C-alpha cells in the first residue's frame, strides 16, 4: 500500500519570500512522485514529477522539488513566491507497476503582500 | 487542444435523490479516472477506465455509485440514492498512456455536489 503525508494544511508567507511545502510518502516498492496545484475553482494541474534520474526536479512557475529516498520525502520549494502562487498544492505517489495515483490532503499556500 | 470537459459544474440535491455527472476526456486519451474530493481532503480515486473496461473500482461504493464508459470516450458517474456524506467535488481526469510512463493526468474543473 502507498500513502502520502502533507504535514502542513496551511502555509502563510509574504510575497518574495522563499517557501517549502513538505511531503512524505510510504511505499513498499519504487515510486513515482508528483506535485499538482489547484487554483480556486479550477482542476488540478501538474507542477512537476519525479520518475527516475536526477533527484532535483524542476517544474513550471519556478517550482522545484527534491526526491530523498532515505527520508522518503519529496518537498516542494520556490525561492521567491508571488501573490499568484496562492493555491492548494497536492503531493501524489504512484508505485511502479501500478497506475493508481494516491494524493495527500493538500497544503494551502497563502501569499500576502 | 480542448481540455477535459465536465458537467454540471454545480448540483444541489436532497438526500436519497439521484444525480449524474458527465465527463468528456481529451481526444485520444484512453484512460479516464473519476476522483472524489471531499472538502479538506485530497482527491480519492473512485474508478479508472482503460478504453471502455474497468481497471480499478476498488474504492467505488457500489451500493450507490455506478459509472460507465460505453464507447470508450465519454463517461457518466451516477449516485443513487445520495447521502449527506457524498457532498464533494467529483473530478474527472484523463491520460494518454499508462501512468507509470508518463505520469500526467489532465483534470477537468470538477462537478461540485451538495447533498441537503
């Protein structure tokens, strides 16, 4: 079985500050990891994904994430956030050999001026 | 390229009534998913279709929920009878190939259900 834990339900930050959204996963096999973003009243949109190779993954809108197998983590980072980054962010995991995507509960990023 | 289309966007019903949601995936996408997103939680997979066959429906409450994708294109999710705990956003997603190789699901805007 696979699961995802997003420790923070809300993360408030000021504009232009750095941010890190935490994600930990559990799985008995190799994993593929994803971050999705959901803007208000919209569907989910893929930010970035880790399938294999380099553990540092760059995505859209200046976001990046680092896969850490020993800590079973896949934290999302951005060096300088904008007001427009205000949204809910979901971490998700899929195990090799399976196609089911399991989502965390989400982290609401609140960027204020 | 048109995205995943869902309707209706909003629906309010009384408990024990029935409701149906429709989804049209991106053209050519063989895999279609229905997710349930309850307020404050992440999306939970209800059912996954590959063309018109069911791949995974292990979390679908089959006593009240049903879904079909008869021609391998659009899909309908039905709830009958609805319960208060069915209040949620129902998300449809599609992908063009096996998730393990591509990893990207394309989501519609969702259908928000309120059961009173």
